[in-house]
């Protein structure tokens, strides 16, 4: 198995009435012969054999010049922002704030987003957020391992919202504070504010080291070794 949290950890946050299912999940995890524990993880103590690995994620597939030409992206990297929120509800993004940054470009995968001169709407499913990260000065997102990990692998600063109803959030936010250039904003700053956080510099990581970026390769190699 691989992951940065277990479902026993998630259900534990829901209260004592879930203890029976927590115990069952833990018993299942104890039968796992090996866990590849990803960075920014909760302890995952139900697993008996744990191997820590580095960051995982997809690799970008397109040449920067190709993407810039195709999407008419002529702004410098520091003024190019990727908006990616997964299942948070993209329709709630306050796009009107983008008007204040007319010299900037914003990239979104939200098909329902408005037509704005400085907003690039990516609707072709062959593209992924990670394909655009090398072009961007920052990524605005919610706490989530995949987005954090891919941005950190490419050393793109992260602007993350808080997420109080997500048990994994403290570990993820601790992770970007330790290992990534970052900003952490609350929901009021995002939904009701004027996005002046974009005019502020990212905070430096608290630790002077970077996480290994070869988690995907290490896990794949171990899987192959297992079957050969």
C-alpha cells in the first residue's frame, strides 16, 4: 500500500461512535505486508512494515514554448498563477478579483469560469495542472497531497487555503511550511478579500532541506522487484 494517511485516522476524527469501523480498518491495515509512506503523513501506526519514500506525482508532458504559444501566454512566470482546487467547488472562485491584476495571467481548469481577458480556461482533457506548473510563479489550491507534492517536486511556491473539516490538513500545511515556499490564507482572504496576498512575497520554508522527489520511481522499482 501507499499513502500519507489511513482511513482509521480519518474516522477517528468523527467520534467514538465510529470506533468499531476504526478497529476493523486497523486490523485490515495490520495485514498489509508493506506500506510506502509518503511525505506529509500522519503516523499511520496501524501498519507493521513502513518504508518512507519521497514525493510522488505526474511529470509535465509539454514543452514550455509550446504551451506559451498555444495558449498565448506572454506574461512572466512570476505573474502567472495556476488555480486548481479539485473537488472544492470551482464555481465558488471569486473571479472578479482577477480584474485588479490585468497585467497578470491566471490559468483554470474550470469550464464554468467567466470569460476574462487575463483568464486562460483549459478545457482539453489531455492537459493536467502539472503540465502548467513550470510556467507559473505560484499555485493557488486547497490542501491536498497530490497538488502539494507535484508543486513541490517542481519547486513552485504554493498558496493554500485552510481546510478545517479535513483531518489531513495539519500535516499537509506543516509540510509546505517546512519544505516549500508558501503562503497560507484563510477562507475570508480568498472569498471576501481583494487577493492582495498576491502582492506579498512567499514565505521561505522553515527547514533548509528539500524532500526527495523520486517517490514514484522508488515505488515503481520496488513493485517490479516484487514480481521478479
